[in-house]
C-alpha cells in the first residue's frame, strides 16, 4: 500500500460570479522513501496540489472532490485538530522562500525547540540536542553557535539548510518541497538539492518535489508528474519521461530547453501560452498549442492511456497506441 | 548630433574601462561613529558592487555577463545605460565617452541604446496602454513625427514581436508575462537602436515562454543587426545565446572567453564550479564541484583574489595579490594566479 | 472613451461596489446630501440670505409636528426667524464647498511637495519632510485659530465676514498638506524603484515628465483614499472653527455655525436649532468616512494583478 495516495482531487476557488477549478481529477501515489517530481509552469496547479495535500488551501478555495489517503486516513476529511498531528509532524513542507518558515524575530534554536516540543514530549535540553544534531546533519558548520543566531544572520543557502533541518526534526515520512532551490544561486542550488536527496535516502523519507525545472527533476526524482492547466497530463518514471516524453506538452517542454538545441540555433518553442484558469479551452486544454490537434481534441477531454505505471492524457497518443 | 564621424567597423561599440561602482550604506551620522583604539572615528561603509571591470562589447556580438546574485552584473548594465553614475572609470560608446555627458548631449546616444528589464510585471507602466507605452520613445526622439506614421510604426513593431497589433489599446495587466516581455522588447525596438542591454530578460518567465522570448531576441538581432549585452545567471541560456561570455564574481571579472571555449574548457576554478552545477537532463547524478565557504560580503572585500576563500587551489599569493585578467593559450582571458603559474591546467 | 467605460463596467471596482450594501447606502446618502444642498436655491422654501424674507416674529418656532409648530417651517426656525430646512440646505452647501476646496488645496500642495521629496530625495527630501513634521506638530485647529483670530483682529470683522469662506479654505488647506505629502512621497519612493521608471529614464525623458506622466498616475489610488477621509476631516475642522466663532458668519451660516448659534438656546428648550444641523453633519462625515474605508479596502490589495 502506498504511503500517500491522492485520488480524484479537485480544488475550486469561487471568484466573483464563477468558480475557478484549480485542480481537476488529480491522482497520484507516493511510496515510502520514493522521490516524486511534480512539474509544470506557473499556474499549472502544482503548488495548489501541495497545499491541498495538507489541507492548507486558503479561503475562499476548497477541496470539492477527492481523497487524500495518508497512512490509511483521509486528510481531506480530517478535523483541524487531527490535521495538526500530521502537518508539520508526519508531513512537512519546504518553501521557496526560507523566510516563509523562519520567524525573523526568534533564534533558530527557539524555533526548532518549539517545533519539537509541540509534537514530541521532550525536555528543553533534550530538544536542543536533537536540534543541534539535525543542524549537523544538514552540514551547517559549528551548529552549537549557529543555533543561537537569528535567520537574518545567515546566508540564503544556510537558511534553506536550516529549513531542511526543521523539516526533518520530527522524522516525518513525507517532505513536500515547493521550488526549494529556485531562489538560490546555481552552485548553492546544486548543493542543497544533493543534501536533500541524501537526507531523504538515509532516513527513508518520501520527497515530493514541486518545480518548474526539468533539469532538477531529472537528477533528483524517480517518478514524475507533469501538470498542465490544473490536470495531470503525463505520469511515469522520470527517465522514461525525460528521454521519451509522449504527451506533446511534455515533449515540447523538454525540447524547449537550450541544451536540446545546438548553440546558436533557434530554440524549439511551444507556441502560445498556458490558458488562465477562467478560460480553459474545451476538450483537451492543451489543444490550441498542440501540433497534433484533431476535432476530437477540441471537443472531448482525453482520458488516460498507458501501461506499467505510465499515464498519458492525450487523444493523439491514444490513437497511436490503438494502431499498434 | 555627433554622427559626422563614421563609425568604424573594427572599433568596439561599447567599452567599459576600469569601472567601479560603490553604494554608500546610508546610515545616520551617529551610527557611523565607532570607537577605535580609544578614539571616536567616523566610519562610512559602502557596498562595492563593481571593482575595476574592463569589458569591450564588439559591434554585432552578443556578450553575456554571468554570475550569481550580488556579483554586480546588473549594476554593470545600469551603469552602461546611464541609470547609475560610476564611482570610477568610464563608459565609451562608439569611441565617445558617455558617462559624464549632460542629459541633452546624451540624447543622440540614448536613442541608439535601449534596455530590456527582468520583471515583465514591473517594467510596463500599469496606467498606460500599449500604444502609449510604445509611442513614447518614438515621439520623444522624433518630435515632429505624424500620428499616422507613429501608428504604423507601432503596428509594425508589435507585429515583429508577435503581439497582435489590434491590442494596442489594452493595458499591461491584460497580458500574460510572456506577452508583456514582448511588449517590453517592442518598446526597446521602437527607436531602432543598435545596442540593447538585456538584464535577465527571461528569468521571470516560464520554460516554454523563455524559448519564445529568446528566439524573438535572436530574430531581432539578425534582422536589425543588433549588439547585445546580455545579463543572466542562467548558464544554460548563455551556452545557447552568446558569442562571448564574461564571468563575474564579487564585482570583478574572473574569466572572459568565446562561448564555446568557455563551455568546452573552463579555466577559472569558479567558472568550473558554475558550469558543473547546471542541472542537466542527464541520467546519472551530477558530480558537481563543491565550493567551500560562503560568498564574502561586498562591504568588506577579501584581500588578494576575491575567490581565494572558496578556492581549493588557493595559496599564499592568492591571499594577498589580486590577479589581473591575462590572456591564456586557448584565447580566453582568466584572472587567476593558479592558471598563470600553471598550477591549474 | 467607450473602451474606458467598458473597462470600468467590467472592473472589480464596480463589481465590489455593487456587492457592498454599506458602500451603496453611503454613496446614495452622500449623493442625496450633495445634490440637495447644491440645488438649494431651487428647492429651499426660503432664501436665508435674503434679509427681506426673514421675519423676526417667526423666530424660535419648533418643528411643524410639535404643538407650537408652523406648517410653513417643517423643521422650525432659528433665533433670527430663518427656516431651519432652508438654512441647513445652504449651510451644507457651504460646508461641502469648504471641504472640497480645502482638500483640493491640500492635494495641490501635497502632491507637488510629496513628488519633489520622493523623486529627488536627498536634501530636498529632508528639508520638505522636516517642514512637514513641524507643520504636523501644530494641530490644525491651533494654527487655524491663531491665523483667523489675527486676521479678524487686524482687518476687522466686516472684511473677515466677506472673506470667511476663502480664509477657511486657505487655512484648512495649508494646515493639512503634510498628510498628502507623506502619502505621495511614500508611494513615489515605492514606484520610483520599479523598472518602468528606469525604462523611461533610458529613453531620456526629463524628470518633470517622468514624475507627472509616469509616477503620479500610479500613486493616485492612495491619494483617492486619503482624499475622501480628508474631505470629512476638513468639514469637521470647518465646523469646529465655526463652532468656536472663527468660521462662517451668522448671516452665511455653515453647519458648524448653525450648531453654534443654536447652542445658546439649547437650554431654553430650542433643541432643534442645534440638533438638526448636528445630525446632518454627523451623517455627512459618517458616509464620507464609510466610503473612504471601503475605497481603501478595494484599492489596497494587489494593484498589479487583476
């Protein structure tokens, strides 16, 4: 049984007269210790999905359909009290901006100890020891001194390390990382990513990595979900997707990367832009930008095809499969 | 107009000479006072954003300046465009020194150089229609232009950047990020410039839109024989886009080379670390070069080579003597004692 | 023009207005008060400025629904025999006029000085902002009382009565410019950093054009919000000054001077002379403030996105 299973998740935001559907029929599962990438451009719904898992969708948004099964319980139906025992304890989140997690007026130590004491019955001294140990794990030099510093005294990379340490404090079974390295420089980005993967591997933590960066996904994750306009358009093993993407959108996205073209040549671009949530086209939401579009794509929402852990929502792929 | 002298084809279009720029940290008078050796002294601190940069942009090339945040690359762009005054050094455009010109004498140069900005959400005036935004530079530099001619020009330019010309009466918030960046490019192209400074023009955009905008910039370069100074932190874009690359660290140049040379054989230890850190779609986990230590603050610059505290090859000389930018055998220019002495291959 | 109208019709602004009952009610009441008072010469049953139409024998008549009331004077008359309803209509007009013009003056001074301080920075900024601090450390009323009292003392009450409306506008306008200057300066500092300002500097535009054509329009939202509140404040200041006898003269009463003139009689039972103008004043200030609050809620969040 998977550790975390999301089934048919739908999230809506009522705005003015109409309701925007931010997520449509999103399903995926995460096994113990697995690393899953959720890829998409801004507005694709990848962050909404992460927030929905923890039932953190801000008002007026709400989960209108679907289940989030974590260790046998449905998070979508849980009371706030029950959720608090899971959120920040069994499932933790890392944000793009470390200052989302860190309180600028408290020392790192205070925040870590507080976090530990909320979820575990520990004395202050013991909690401090655990905190220092975690800081050492994320390779922060001289953790004994750093623990008494304020967030602003640390560099961006150091802060993100502290955030990772906080995320690991309660030995969670899932970490959701929302663009954890986007705000950092490339050299630091590579270090942090490597550290995160290493820590997840050693303590058998499942990682849900939300990012727009296909390069990061290809190096870090085992499975990948590609999202477009609130829907999963392709899911499969990461290598399979990177090397042999079948959905025209995924294919276009990978092909648009500079490394896929010889230097100096024009990049392979996908025409058009992702529709905004209030103007999602009928049928397949990608069809206006797709070179393989047919009448069917314009009228009917494609179902999923594929086998052995691969799912693709595309009429064109479906018709190809039928021919074989 | 100073257009009487013929621009020579061999002369560099833009020369940045020994440029330095520091920003004083504005503090109250009382906060500037410190006790030092029993005496009260006034200490004024400043952020040294650029520290002696020499860089020439050749006519018709795309020169990329790369570096991590805080390395001074955007400041270089702003000083070149005259948005900031240099603390020391000079900027020459087509042989003419421009950093000390009064605003009226600068105007003829201004219409030859334009800028594209990073944030498409902030670079267009939210209260002006696209038509008004695009008209403005044209009207300003050609006061006698007729309305009809102006409208035609706006239409042609909008067409050339791939924005529907019938949308001229719309406001920026009605466009997506990618379209706004196209409009931003259109504004730069309105006065038919020859030199464009692009400050991270695609880093705020989505992957599929990045490719569109980059292609557009390359098209414009070919059709209008433009020269670019392209500022970015994204090395994978540099490999694709630029003719030459300048790598900056803490406000100084570490390496300047032809793009292909730089990516095939990076010489400076910092450049190597940077290139090894680019996330690629490779199968195996990358073996990137780890840098130790933290980036020093530009308020208190390290002595000697700015990179020495993070460099595995650093020796005593690196700690005291600042390396000059020297030509190497493969044509690239590198500022590193290790390369000069042959300690690093 | 049609396009702007359409944009307005589709805007979140109008949408939120339509959904907000308090805003609609405040706006309607305000419009009612404004139109009634400005149509006063047409709709008022009497002309309170015409001495010939006033009979001293009609003084102190209570509202018409009371026993001693007179059907001619629906809200009664004041101590000089003027019809309360007509006098209040004219008085409201004066109060609103003073409020509006005083704010226009504040607006002009505040925008000019705030823009200069924010855009040029440095010494100009320090100088203007210290000036604003000094100005703010005197309360509006104190400055107004001193200035108006000196004026009355040196030029005589006669001249003062003729010029009262201009003096009030001038004094209230000048005393409160720092509010605007500070708000404008703060928004200019925020806007100045945005890239669109750099973009026009790259074009080579002069600072005047950049300030007025580019930065100023983008600071208008906060200006609009404080303007509504400031109109209410100016009306209150005028009322307070008039109540102290330094405002509008008795023969051209504003709401404040009406309240003042009735105050002497309130203990002798003529409550209506003070109460009705006071109610109108409270209502006027209340609806303007409610609208101001609503405007702030609507205009503040995310100016750039939708």
